[in-house]
C-alpha cells in the first residue's frame, strides 16, 4: 500500500528519532497550565476582537450611510486594506519565527504594534467631512491598510505565542477557549457602548460625531489587554524549542518557507477552508447592519438587544468548548457548529421572504434574539475549534519537515481570514452597488428602500454567505489529525528534540 505524502513524512521522521523523550521536557510541555497564565495570555485577544468587531459591524455602514461613499468604492477601500495586510501576514509570521532577542521572538512585535493600532483605529472612524469622493476613497484605503497591518503585527506573533504555551491536545482547546472568552469582552464593549451609549437616540448608528468618542473609549480596553498579554509573554516560561538564526535574506527565506507550507496537505486543507469560511463571514457581517436597519426595520435599541443576545452566545460558547472537546474531536465540533451557524444566519430572512415568518413586534424580536444567541454559541465553538486545530497542524508540519512554523501557520490563518474577509466586504459592497442600494448621509435610517432591493440584500446576507461555508465544511472532512495521531506526533517530536534535533 502506498503512503500519502504526509504519511511518508511521518514514517521517515519516526525512524530518525532519537533514543527516547526527555521526561522533564515532556512533562513541562504536557503539564496543565496555571489559570492565571491562561487569563493573562487571553487578555491579548481584546486587541483583535475589539478592532475586528468595530470594523466588521460598523465600517461599511459608516463609510456608505454616514460618509456617503458609494458601496463599490467603500468595499474596495476596506477590502484593499485587508488584502494588502493579508499579503504582509506571511512576512510577519516568518520574521517572528526567526526573531532572536532577550525578550523572545514574539513580544517585540506585539509591543511595537500597540500605538499604531490605537492611532489608526481612531482615525478610520473620524473621516474628514467635506472631502470629494476620490479623496475620501483614498484616505479610507490608506487608513484601512495601516490599521490592518498594525493589527497583524500584534495578532500573528500573539497567536504563535499561544501555540508555544503547551503541546497538550486538550490544554490547547482550553487555552483557545479562555482566549476567546476574554477576547469576546471586546465585542461586548463594542455592542454595549455603541448602541447603549454613543448611538442612543433617533439617529442611531447614522450619527457621525458619535464614532470618535466610541473608538477612544474602546482604545483604553484594547490597550490594557495588549499590555497584559505582553507582560505574560515576558514572564511565561520560554519554549524549549530552539530558534535557529536565519541564514538567508528574508525575501528568499520567505519564498522557500511558503513553498514548504503548501507542500503540506493539512495546511492546504486548513487554508482553503479558512478562506471559504471567512468570505462567508465577511459578507454576512458587512451587510448585517444594513439588513437589521432596512430589511427587518429595527430601531437602534432593538439592534442592541440582538447584539447582546449574539454576544451572550459568543461568551457562553467559551465555557462550553472545554467540556465538549473532551468528548468530541475538534474536526467534528467544527463541522457541526458551522452547519448550525449557517442555519441561524440564513433561515430567518429566507422564511420571511417565503412568507413562512409572520411574526411582528416583540415576538419577532424574541425570535431573532434566540436565533442570534444560538448563532453566537455556534460561532464561538467553531472559532475555538479552528484556533486549537492550528497548533496541532503546526506540530505535524514540524514532524514532517523538521522546521518550526508556528508563526507561519497562524500567518496562514490570518492571511486567509483577512484576505477572505476583505473579499467578503468587497463582495458586499458590490452587492449594494448591483442591487442599487442607495442611502444619503442626511437621510440615515429614514430612507425608503424598494422591496426587491431589500429581498436581494437579505438573500446575499444569509443564504448567499452560507454557501461559502458549506463548501469549506466539505473540505474539512479531509482533515485527518485527531487525538491519537497528535499524541504520536508529540511523542516523535519529543524523541527527536531529546536526540539533539532542536
């Protein structure tokens, strides 16, 4: 029987292993992490989720409805920033993988990124009024590029740092759950402060002068989370993995490393699936406020309640993840949770368009809140599953190719996430253009939209976005690492390191 490429690599690596694992190193890497370390590390997720939540929920709405930029141009400006950032992610991952300093390989990048993140985060939601269309487009695109690159300078090394905390299959799920559970407080802050404080009143999210005070308030939260994670990175025990000094120029080294990554079947599966999942998520999130405001005709208070229901589900998903992953494989949980999330996203609008949903008033809000809550739980479980899968796949890669690529694996995730989300936002902007969606800044939420336009808007937001995720699920069925195979990989890696393999 002929072995696959990955299986041949596993077999050959096993025969090259040394005399046996170092008991001290193995027990250190498999030990249960202290709760304080998980919380301290998890605080860093506030940086990404606070920024991402604000951008995903409000950026396209702010650019089109508040600032008056056409949907196609707004989607292009926002999406271009994400795509440029995605191209930078492998470079950031490679640099952090090979960085050598007394502060470690990850913390210097995280520390350098915080100030630029806060500056560009506030500037992008305080676009100057009175600019002509071309100038507004260029300014938005410049800020989008700057913010996304700054954010990745923090996020990619931060994610790789988490992969180095433990080798244990279950502990990685626990680390991912704590990271997500703490980070989602950034999303909570976005929802509560926006609709509950700064967007309160008849203007709702169409109030231009409310955005900068909101982002300034959120900046304090993400700054605190970033500092706590940096401190944790400085005080946590250093990984036993040896960082080799780079021997080639970064552009030459990076091309070889990327080629190596794509020779890995598991990486190709995860990368393609992440692309599809995030294109769908980008479309759904970018059109979410448009659909809530114009299709469902909800007030700012009602939108806030749906946001709270969704965020409550996102928060509950974190404590549920740990117990569930002890009894289910990560792939199974990922597939089930994404299928359920697609259903929650697509069915309500589809039922209404088919005439099967006749609820109005408080009954409608209650129904949508329940759906948003369940969808939030499923989204949390799916993201935690993916984040805990990536370190396992990086271990397999080290076993197959003899090289440590934690930074590049998470850069691949960030590349797929950023470029696909950017493509989703661009697609959402084009949808607004194609269906002739038009709302003048001075009209805000009071504008009348034709029913046919609203129907196409809802279809793109729900079922259309869900189709991308369904194809991604089909790809994930090809993923093969489970609890037993990962244990064998760690045994072989520990033997190899104990034999002097690094």
